C-alpha cells in the first residue's frame, strides 16, 4: 500500500464528536492514536490536547477491593518547556498532577459494576497546553470517553464541567485568565441522571447560590454525556461480560438469627469498644454457624461483613446512630490554644474521637514555594501540609512520604482557608500550616480547617473571618434516605456519601462531595448544604469562644517584616552594581531584604533594631540630597585638595581642605583618615554635573584664635588677598580642586603673604 493509500486508510479510522460548553468547542477523537489500548481518545479544547487511555488486566483472586489506577501526567513539552529538575525529564508526579489524578478517579470509581476486580488502568497525558483551556476537566471527560468506548464494563458515560462566577454571573467552562477574577471555582461530574462528584472553592458564597450553580452544571454535564454516547455508537466495542456476585445465603441466615446481637454491638458509642464488641459478635457467629468446617467458616465470616452493613444502614434509616447521636448533632468539641510554646501559633482541635494539632509558621519571601508546572513558574506563599500517621487509628504503618489521600485532604483544607487570607500587601508573610492528625474517627480534614483557622489567628495572621468545616453523610435505600451531620469513620465507610462543607458565617469557601451510588439529586444536595450550614454555625460558635480575631502581636519567635515603597526608578540604587549595595545593607544591618519590580521593598529580621537600620539605609539611598541638611558620612578617600565623603550610601561629595576645619590645614592626612565617620553639611549641589560640595567646618565651633584670624583677613580686603572666598570654580561650575604650578605639580594651599588661603 502506497503512502497516500495508507493515509487514507488511517483517516477512515478517525471518528470525532464535538461539544460546546460556554461557547468553547471540545472535540473528542478516536481511532487513530494508541489503538492497542482497550480504549483511547484525543480530547481537545483550543490548543490544549490530551491523550486518555483505558486498559484492563487479568483478574486477581482473593481481592476485596477494585484495583483501579488513574494517572494524570503533564509533559513539559506541551507548553514548550524543558523540565527544571537535575535530570531534565519528568519525574514523580507533582502535587498538582496527583490532585487531578484524584479528581479523575473519584467520580468514575463508583460507576464500575459490583464485584469487578480486574486490574484497570486509566492514563491521561497532557500533550499540548495553550495556557488558557484547563486540562483537569478535559482529563475527566477523556477518561470517561476512553472507558465508554472500550470493552471494559463501565456504567457511564460520565460528564464533567467547571463553573465560575464573575460579578455575580455564572461562567461555563471559564478560561484560566477568567478563573483569576472568579469568586467561584466549581467542578461537577455526573451521569445524565445525577451528580456524582463536586469539588469547589468559593469566596464565602451562600448555599442557595451554590445550588443554582450545581443545577447549571448538571445541565452541561448532560451535554457531555450525550456526546460521549454518540462517539460510543460510532466506535464503541462490545462490553466484556461480567456477572455480579450473588449475595451469600449466609447473609440472610445471620440477619435472621443475629440482627439484634449485631445492632447491640454497633450501638456502643466508643470506637475501640465498639470494634471489640463487633469482633466478638462476629467470632461467636462464625463459631456457631461455621460448624467447625474451615471453608464454611470462611464463608460465614465473609457474609458477616455484608450483614453488618445491612444492620448499620437500617439503624441510621431508623434514626439511630452508632454513637447515640441523632442525625443533626455535632460531636462534643474541645479547643486549646498555644499548646506548643516555641511555635508561632498552635491549636489543638478535638471533636469526638477526631483530633488534630495545627501549627502555624510565618516566614519571609525566601520561604515561598516555587511551583514548576505547565503554567509559568510562580511562587506560593500559603502552604498547608496534612499528615495522617498510622497511630491516629491505632495501626502499625510505615509511610515514606505523603500519599494521595494526604495530599488531597491538605488541598481541600487549603482551599477552604484561602478565601479569608490577607493580601500580601497587608500581611507580607509566607504562611505554613501543618496538620498533625493525632486521633481519627471521621472528618480529620475538617478538623484541619477548624484548627488551622484558630492557629493562624493565634499566630497573628489577620484572616477576614474564622472558617469551620463539617463532613456530611448519606444513607439511601430506595426512596428512604437520611442525611447525617458530622459523620464517623464507620458512617463514611458504610454510607453512600462523603460531603465536606467549609465556610464562614457568611457563606461557603470549599466543598467536596464523593458518593458510592449512581448519583444524588440537587434537592438532596440542597438539604445537605442547609444541614451542614447549621452544623458549621454551631462549630464557629465554639471556636469564637476560644478566639475570635487575630492577635495584634506576632510571636516573639516570628520574623518581623516591614515593607517600604520606593519609586521603581530608584531600585538600581538599592541593588547597586552587581548587588553590592543590597549585600552591604544586609551584612551591616543583619536584615533580609527583598526588592520587587514595583518598588516594594520587604525587610525581615528577628528584631526591629535591624529593620530600623535597614530602613534608614533605604531612606538615605532614595531621598534627594538637600542643601543645608546635615548627614552622617564616612571618609572614603583623602586627596591633597580635600576628602571624598560618602554622605548617602552610594553617594559621595567633596569636603574641600578649606572646609574640613577652622584654621589653616597644611596636610589633610594629618587631621583625617579613611574610614573615619563624620558629620557633614551639604552646602552646594551642581545641577549640571551632579557634584556635591560638603562642609565639615560649618558644623564645628570656631575657636577665638580662628575668629581673630578670620576678622584680620576680612579687614585686609580682597586687594590684599585677605578675603576667604573658598574653592574657585571653573567655567563649567565644577570644583577645580587645587591649582597646579607651571611644572604640573600640586602647589597646595597658598600661605599668608602669598595671596591668602583660597583653597
């Protein structure tokens, strides 16, 4: 086959669909790239292009979980860049890539059929990025399309969309530049029937407005789903046969004989005691029904978990929670401040059996984190790191570093607190929050939000309002459902929804919703948001009793930071040649100095004394020399005709020998030395040459003898050489310095009887 025929055959395999979201066209193409994958698509919006693929492996026996892996990776070539690391190639996933991997994973995972246990891999590679059309939502759509056209069982398609809001108006699929001005960043995923996932950051937006945004988002999700279904009709492969496992007959037997025993064990409020009681109940049932046969005992043991799930959910639908609370009550809250004496700010937040130590550390611009991604490099001044050690749930665990879950929970808490941070102009510090979860029984990320808000206020960070977070749950069976406030770990595990809501008294700052069922309606989400608002206000009331606003004084261990605004045209004087001046200021004052292009100078030091010294330097460097003003100077060089004195850092003037002191000076080296500090007065500025004439003599008291000699010279008059006219000037108005004799030598000052002391 010749080249033309080959190209024609290739083009015949190419199929595409288009979706219009917010006036922007998204194209999904398949059939000509990565054809050996079970499913693959190229998804494009503007000049941003991604390759999304789906593959499956052989089933693994004995698995009690679905081995799904979702990876999103950015290639630097996509933005015309070379990676900035030592190896100059893409390495382990960045936090941003990890978060988008999670964002893609969370909504598709519940859409696989029950009992499907084959290894499944979904990968997205960003191959072109135009800096405007964002790739996270495209990744979600691309993976959904790849799964939908593959033979892998998948109860999709799934659609996704981003909603922004500028000046109170919703924007569908906003550009990156529009997101900078948006007060809402809402990502919604769902099927044609219901919403399955929500991720949101907001600027204290009321719940009713969010419900409007969710309804708008779902209407756009349906458009995406319809387009993927159209593509599946063109190129979709027949789905692999999958038979969902039958419910074990032992489940019915356990429920019939031991429902009350399981319920009694589940209704113990203490987590450790409840776990022990459930285990004892399980062992007793296995012993009774297992009849001593190993295989039968294993079947009974496996069935016990399903039976416990049924009892747990029935109790909640009947209004009974395992710790004795009703559906809307928040667990008891205990708050402590300043538990760590040497940190800049700390808090201990305890809610029920969930506890976190939050630590706030303040730093200078040198502590900013540089973010190197497909977008232009930038520095981040607010960092939040969430740590979840095994001992918090009583487990033995070795963890070499933060996992996806820790990165995701930290990002959610950070998003919730970003909305209330002061601007850099108001508070020029780098802020780092660390959450150490010391005990966990549900909602540890929300404990991070509450404790983090308090730790920042304790550290003196002037946040605009305290922020609290609460996790909501849902149990749904047919038309019956129950919405739970402040869920436990077990309620998260056995329930159908984990809905985290963060905000101030004024409105919501962050949302995150994951569900295990096909989806929920906007009506249920609206009820959950209102119930969450009531719980949030209760928590804020407790927090306000401990601390309401930021402390006016920073910790004595925190760096002191002062900002000075100068004319940007004077930045060069602060920096100096090759950075010489700014290095000298830092060395002599002990302060750290950062100069921005807009003329804002940030001065940081552990003490204000160093800061004031540095401010003095900067003030001297940037002020215009004023005739008649007195300056503190340093002698830089001594010549026969006078001394050059640095009276402003980086600026020198001449103290002529006749202006050094009263009376006659034969040799200036006899009365002055380099490095000597002295007070000088600016007596003249030559505007044409920019030279400065200084006087030390003008600041010294004249002795009686000098007064008499000056009076005698004045009496003789100019015709006798008695006038004291000071240094002569050349035709250009400059200071000529000492006159020279016929041999070119320096004659020095003329003596009495030889015409008077003119220099």
